[in-house]
C-alpha cells in the first residue's frame, strides 16, 4: 500500500524517473494575461479534480496514512527521541557516565548524576534530557564512545510545557525487553562505520 | 644573582644566572614539555621529556642551569624521537578508561600524547595486576600511575611529610631487543618506571598531615580525592577564583562549583583546586570548602530583632573570620554609634604590632613567606607551626630542603613533623614562658653587638661563663715498633728471623681540658647536648635568615617585651621577621578596627556568642553569609590584600544590610574595599580592580601589598629581662587546633567533621593509661571541663592541647589569655 518510486538515478534523462516539468511561458502583455484568466476560470478543470475525489471516495481507495493507527516507517538515520541501550550479554547499562554527551550538547539539555558504586565503578544514577530544548542534532549519539545513547524512532514528543524531560527510566531498555530480544540497534548516528576495523592500528601485546 | 641573556630557539631572553632552563623558558612563554618537574621543588628526572640541546649538548631543561650566552634548541630530530618514544612508553598498558577517569581531560598524559602525536604503539610489556587502593582522603589507582613521582617530590620538598615513597612493581624485565632499538633516554625512563610504584611509608594508609597536595600535583588520575571520585567531570565546573578563608596564609584557590544534581540545581562546591606550582594548600584548605550557611532566606522578623539589638547594644564582639570590608563596616558602626569592638586575639596582635613598631619604626614586620621560602636559615618561635599556619611550615620545609638550609624551632610541644623536615633542624622544647629567652638567644647568637643597646649586650653577657670541659680528641701519633719477621733466605732456603723497624701512624684518643664558652640560655631553653657545635655546622655558608614568630608571643603575659625583642632582632640581626597572624584576617582586623578589651552590658556577637548573635554557622539569631558566600578581601600573612569571590549563593541578610538600615549607605559590601583606611597602608582600589592569579613566571598577581608606614619612635630601645623562675615546668595544657582544623568553619565541612577533645600524644597516653574516648576532667585556675581524650599522632611529649574549632568545647574559658595554662587532668 505504500507507494515507492525508484529514484536511484538522480540524473534527469529519459531513462530516469526524473523529468523536466513542461511549463508554459508567462504572459507578458495585459491582453494575454486577461486571456489566461478567462481561460482558467471557465475551463472546467475544477470539476475534473472534484470528480476524481468523488470517484475515489465511492471506490473507498484511501491513499492517506491512517495516523495514529498507522505510522510511516522511519529511516534508520532519523533522529527521534533518545534511547539508552544495554549490553546484550550482561544486561549492564552501556553508559559509563563519561559525560561527553553532556559536554557536546549544543543546546545544553543533557544532565547526568554519577557516583562511585559499591564495586568501585562509575555509576550513572540519573540521566535526563530536556526534550523541550533538544534540537535532535544527534551529536550525543555520535560522540558516545559506548553506543549507549542512540536516537530511537519515537518522534511523538508533544508536551503541555516547553520543558519536557525524559529521564533514565524512560530511555533505558527494560531488562525484560532486552531478554526478549526487543532491543534494537540503530545503524544511524554514532553507529560504527562499516570497515572501521581496517583503519585501526593494532597495539602490540606482550602475551 | 646576575641577569644574563640566553637564546632559546633563536629568541634572546633575559633570566637570572643559575635559573633552570625550563623555568626561564616558561617565564618567557616558550614551551618545553615537562611532566615530572615541579616549580619550587628539586628536579626528579623521571620523565626525561624536557630534553633540550644547550650549546650542542643534550641536557634536561629541568635541571640544567642557564649560563650567560647559552644557545638552546628545544627540538632536534633526536629529541623529537626521544619524546615520541617516551610518550609511547607512557601509553604502554595505560588503561583506556579516560571516559570515567576523574582527571577527565585535565590529563598531562593525554595532552602530551596528543602534542607529541602518538598514533601507534611500538613497545609492549606484560601488565601486572595493580588493584586500586584507598588511602583515606586519597584514592590511588596504580594502574593509572605513570611514576613521575611528583607526589613524592612535593611531599618531601614542599610539604615536609615525606609520607610517600616508591615500592617494587614486580614487573617483568623489559625485552632485551628494545634496549638496542629504542632511543636511549626513553629506555632509561622506561627502565625506571618499570621497577616501581608509589606507596605510603606507613603501610596501607597515609600517615601524614593530609594536605592532599599529592593528588593536586598528580598529572593523571592516579591520585584523586576519594570524596570527589566519579562525582563530576572537570569541564563541568565553573571555577571561582578565591582566597582560602581558613588561616592567615591567604592561599589562592579556586572553588569548583556545579549544580548539586539533576533534581537540585543549586550550585555546590565539588572541590578546591590550587596553582600547585606556586602555592601549596593544606588539608583544611583543600577539603574544608563546604562551610557555607545553607538554605538561608530573608527572615524579616529576625532582621527587625537584629536592628533592635543593635540599638540596645554597646558592644560588638567578633572573630577574625571576616573580610576587611566587614571589619570596616564594624569600625564605621563604632565611629557612628560608639560601640565597643571586642576581638581579643586581634587586639593581642594589634598590641604586639604597635609594641614592635615602637622600636622598629615601621607599622608592619619586614618579612613574608616568600622570604622564608628563599631563606637558608629559618627560625620559628612561639608557634605550633604546622597547625597555626601550614603554609609557614611548608615555607620552612621548602627552605630547608631546597636551599640546603638549617633551622631552629622553639616550641614547648615536640613536633615530629618539624623533626622530619630535615637533618639540619633542632627543636627547642623549652618550658612555656621562656619565649623571651629564645628571643634573647637569637640576639645573643646573631646580634650586632657593636650597635645593640649596651644594656642588652650587658644582660646577654651575664648568660655567658667559661667552663673547663674535658674533650676527647683523636690525635695522629707516629709509633715506631720493632717487628720480628720471618724471611725466607733465598740462598739457603731456610726461614730466618729478621727484626725490622716499622713506623706506623695510629689514631689515639686523648683527653684534653679546654676552656669553652658556656651559654646559660642553651640550658634554659632545653637545648640538646652539643648544640653549640651543631649550630656552627648549621651556620656554614648561610646567607639569608628568616624568623617567624607566632601567636604564643602575642598572648604572652610579657608580650610587649617579646614584641620589643622581636623588633631588636629585626634591627640588629640579619633576620627577616614574619609574624603569623592567628586567624584568617587577624591582620586586616588589627589594621582596620580600633579594638576594645572589655565587653559592655549588651553584646552583639558576630560568629561568636553574644546577647544577640549574628552567625554564619547557622546557629545564631540572625544568619550571616559564610566566607565562601561573600566577596571581599582578606589581609594575609604576606601583608597582601587578597580578593575572594562568592562561590555559592546566599539568600539572607548581610552585615551591609544592617549597616544600611542603621543609616549607612552602600549598595554592596565591596563598595567599602576602596574605602579601607589608607592610613593603615590600604589602597583606594575598587574590588573589581583587584587581580587574583599567577603568571607563567610564578609571579603572584593578587590584590595589592599593604604599604608599610613609618611610625615615630622615642629612641628608647630598652627591653626587660626575663625571669627564669617563671618557666612553667608543671603540667600544662595548650590552646591549639589539630591538623585540618582552624575554626568552627573547618569543622562544618563534610570531609572534616569531627568532635574536639583533649589531644594527647601517643606516649603521654600510654604513660597515663588513658585510651582514646576516655572522658577526663581538665581543670585550670579559670575553671574545668569534661572532654574526651583523642590521640594525636603528630605531637610528642607530655603537653596536651585543647582545640578552638569545636563550639561545644569552650576551651578559651580555661585560659588566661596566654596559650599555656597550668592544668590538672583527672580521668572520670
């Protein structure tokens, strides 16, 4: 039901889906302009359009997306509301609390609280993003060294207030979803560039 | 010191002869990488990255001294290769946990790795297991340590605790092939690094005065404050330049602030940082930062009561933990309403200063701690140095360790920390009340007797007598002996006995009777045996002399005489004299306020108890801002007026509001900065015009120096004799604070919270059979109190002391002004 045209070849020629739209020259003299107005007013094109609507209505062939019952799939590089991911095997939070997202954020809307936990590790006790200020630039996801913060697909973030916070609980993958394999990896901002391995210089090891 | 010209990378620069090349370069904005070097401390030569070429020869910039006409190149292909290899070696096995490391980018390893451009690794070695260690206030992660040894260096050369040293790392040997293939200096540096780690001398925990300077100088995140660990990233802090409010040293610090948490957006101080190349902090300065008066709002009812109280009052009693501006407001209130201003310790200091001026003709003492740092013979009289003013102690230690100096420490309480400063220091644990004898001794030993008042010279002569002592001397003596030897007769092949005369030199001990000068002052001051000889050794090649005198003299029953003696010492010896003011701004208060001795009928107490109490400690009738919530200036020991800024917000009323309500007119307290009395040496400078930083050359650009005024003198230089019979040889108690505490404000800081008690040395505790926590009754002629016994490992001897930082213990009530009092202590 979703219509897709192949726009892979972006050159305008006969074989591609792109073509020049045939546009008549604009009238220049007053008389020509008057003739164009009269022609357009009485040509009956209006009824052509009305007929198409009428016909499709009767046929019940609806082309619009039935939002919110139906949503368009979103490209993987789309930058919607953030998610905090967990490690697949252990279930630990990926976030190490380095604070780079907080630092790089150009609208200064990320904050985190950290502390030293019982295992002497840095623990992120709370994490918040003010979506009211967030411009969804994707820098946080890009700078994250652990692929912990990513942009998810949830773009509905209407709020009654300008300040609209999401906190760690909202963003972190729940453990049951992780176990059910429902955590998604996003190939968008911040994901590892394919072929990164080749560009890394190896460090010698004495083992 | 002569000024010389050297050339660095083609740039001619001027510097002092004998200055290290590195310092000369830094002072002139020329970059030479260096990791292990600390300004004011001895070069460690651990990192070797400061290699430069001087007159065609490779030298280390941190320990090569500049000579006239020297031509220095900071980079040659070989030096660049060495630096690259050194940084690669530092990166070997360094954990890639920069994301969580508390250094969070303020990392010299990171900086130099990028500066040198390390983008691949050549070297490797098997890693060892090095678990992180908790040393108390400090956390050590050996895995992050790069063994620059700056912590060890600063602890020894600056602080004087020498609490750290290296221990074996237990690592494999470096692969032999590297020795041939890698640059020479990089290999030597690796070889050293690979052998050692840092450890406290006392075992698992640090046994020191907890200054935390080791964590400040650490170039990586190996040594961090345990409390700060993982709470914040360095870049999140806003740095508020300030002056430490705890003691008279007036150290420059920065309060690092950030919002408390996501939920609570009020700013909070996370840590204190210092320019460790130029100023060293004590533990109170470093850890005692959160003493603010929290959650205060404008309490209008209390304010009206305060105004009523001011109308009723005839006295304002206050402590010296206030700014110069507040002191001026109090003085203006006195001018306007005739209040008595009572501050006993500032009055004692003020009186001492004026008694001193009567002979010296100057309003202030000549010396400062910079002069002590530069001196090679340092004397301290009348101060429990390490707790009265830790920076004065650092200065003394620095002078002794860096200038091949020697020192004398006159104080009744034996201090193992002072003992540990140097081999060349002698402690005189004289009886209380004998401070004058110490001052006389200095006049006797160093005074210019040709110019000194004749009465003093005569009096000093009475202490000298000649006595005959038997000394043992070893003498070389030639002895001729007849030795019978068996010699093989080569012709006959038979052994024959031949006698032969042999001359030998043997050392022989003989006793000799000699006439020596006997100085009775030595015995009066409990000098160690043989001190006269020790002193001769100390004084060899000494050029600059510094004397520090402390609060014991200001409160001394004969303080006027002490002050006059100090003035004579300054005048007739080559000593540069520094006086240690008791509290943060005692000097400022003494210069600004006309103080009175006695309270009247109705007293307003400011940070001290009165009929109506204004308090920044949060327990008074009206709240006041504490010193990290105020802007203003302090006058420190160096006679310098240092600005401080408000690190934290404060919502309540300030002293200026009261002054305005009483008819004065200033929008902000700092409007008084420019009005500080010029007659006392202050300058008419606005608060906002006062700088507060250090330059690359280490020059202190902070506030301004007080002008020393000339004071008319009568020409009377007579001093009183002292009475040796007044020496308090009985059991005494002292009034002092333990390490890390100065006032109730330090005790408010969450890392330093503690309860006071009677502080007793370990040996005295054992001798009296007490154990920590026992309650004792301390009784002096002025009263008695019941306190807990606390062990202080940083004193020795029998004298116990009572603190002033704990508001629940009113120690001052037991003392009659003087810091020592006869005491009887009974266990209950």
